C-alpha cells in the first residue's frame, strides 16, 4: 500500500554541485534512455527514495566518496542502488564503474547474508561446491567466515595482481574487494577481470572503510582517473550499463 502513495520514482544524480551545470550531459543521456532524473543532494534522501543513484566520484565531484559512504552506512539508504561514474570538469562522462554493490566495514554479517540472498547468489551454494574470493590487505576474517557460513569456499588474495592470478587458475562465483588495494582500486580490478573469459561476469562487491579521510578520498579519485577514456562515452555506450526504458 505504501508504494502506491510514493511520488514518482526517479534516478537521482548526486556528487555534483547545483549551479555548475556538470550534470547536463549525464541528464540528457538518462532522459534519452527513458529515465526521469534530477540533480539532488544527500540530505534529500531523508524525504524521498529514488529508484537509483548515479554518483560522480571524480576529483571534480562534490565529495562523491563521502556521499557514497553515507549512503551505504545508513540502514535507511544502503539498499538504494548506486552507479559510480567519472564526470570531467565540464561534465563529460569519462567512465562508468558498475560493481555489483557495496558493503561497509566492519561487515554486518546479517545484512551481508540477506543482500546476497536478494541478489540470488546463495541458492547455487546449496547444490554446488562454489568458491568466493576476498581481496584485502588483511584478509577480512569476519567477512570470510560470514561467506563460508553460506556454503562457499573462500579464497583470499592480498593484492589486485594476486587476485587476477588466482582468478585465472580458479574461477570464482563472486568476489569481495577492498575499494583500495596496495596496487589498484576495486574498480580497476573489475575492469581487468572483465577482459578475461572466465571472470568477465563475476559479481564484484566493493568494501568501503568505515571512515575516509579527505586524503584517502582524493587518492581514490586520482586512482580511477587513469581508467577513464580520453574521449567521453557516447549516449549509447553509457546506456549499455543501464536497462533502457521506453
């Protein structure tokens, strides 16, 4: 009954300061795909629940990483899908990073298990011997045990390169990766995995630290900057990451 009284569901663009106009190209792409969208701020999530959020995490964003952490740390908003994008200073769409989802650390085991069930990723573990990979500097023992309790064997990698090597030998069913490793970001790891035939469709969940200093946020933005194209994505290329609506 509550759904019938909600206002029209929209895609919200966050991480862009109002008045800059950096959202215009992205908005036109979304509208071409049949989406209703608007520029919004994190504070507005208290009064509305969008269909999903397209979030600028570039160095030019309005605290994009801080906004992402707030969204995924709150029980009220953490289930809202977030698509991170890289918008240039002029608003050109330079990159899209469609990870399967985000979890904050320390891990909430009950929430992890419920979300994986919603994604339909736990059903096969009851029938088949499946492996999951945890990629982190410290191994994330609590997370590993929570995943094992669902029936998965857990393989651990401690760098992005090690994870790529392990995935080439032992394809895994899904992967959990710290947002920043010693040698690459989770976004870069996903990009590389998608180039390999055995891991191109492996769901990757990025793990966010409980808090981020400004220096860490800037480092993350710089790290993904080298993943973007020199030319902006076309509307058709961008919409390939979304379900088109007529």
